[in-house]
């Protein structure tokens, strides 16, 4: 379990920082940064160990997702405290420019500014991380070794006896 933490922490902190940056964080609406960061963590683990199985893949993905959720939640609250009004106006202008339905506009007004959103994102990132980790574990699993044993011929130096 200890060898999972190095790639998960490194990738998770980077992914959380990128997710918390206001404009770049918009790409996380489809979990883009979460998925990319988990694939990076899985790749780092694969580079060290040669392969990733399904179990370790899911564990690394879930840990990475949790780290992303914590870092993104903490930094996201700080960013919203500093840029909240500007960012809210930016999202409202973006929504109005693309004629998004009014229900979506109401939901986006407070998006990201609450602790509840951070907690919800934390659990979503863990779930997404586990699923992506399972997929990457299935793709980068250890190759199956096929052992081929030579056929041993029976000692037949004498022909079989025929009874008359």
C-alpha cells in the first residue's frame, strides 16, 4: 500500500492545484483534470513496477481522487474567497452568451463557493478515480505467462508383445 502513495500524492496535488485555478477548473465539469491526473498517477506506478493490476489500479485511482478532492476543495474555497464575485460574473456572462437554459444559470450562481460543493466533489473524485483506476489496471495488467513444457516421449525401445 505504501508504494501507491507516492504517485497518488504527487499527481493528486498537481491535479488539485490545476482544478482549483478558476478558468482551468471549468474543464473539470467533465472530470477532465481528474481523469488525466489519475492516468498520470497510474503511469508513474507502472513505470516503477512494470505493470498495474486491477486492485492496485483502483486503489491508486481512489487515493489520487481523494487527494485531488482535498486540494481542490481547500484551494477552491480560497480562490472563491478572493475571486468569487469576478468568477460568478464570468460564469453568468458565459451562460448568457451561449443561451444556456435558465435552470442551469440558477444552479451555476453559487457553484463552487460552498463547502458542500467541495465535500460532494471529494466523493465524486474518489468514485471517478476508482473507476478510472480499474480501467487502467485492466489495460496495463501484468502479461500472462504461458509455460510450454516439452512433450516427453515414453521409452519404447522394445516393441509391444503380441500374444498368439
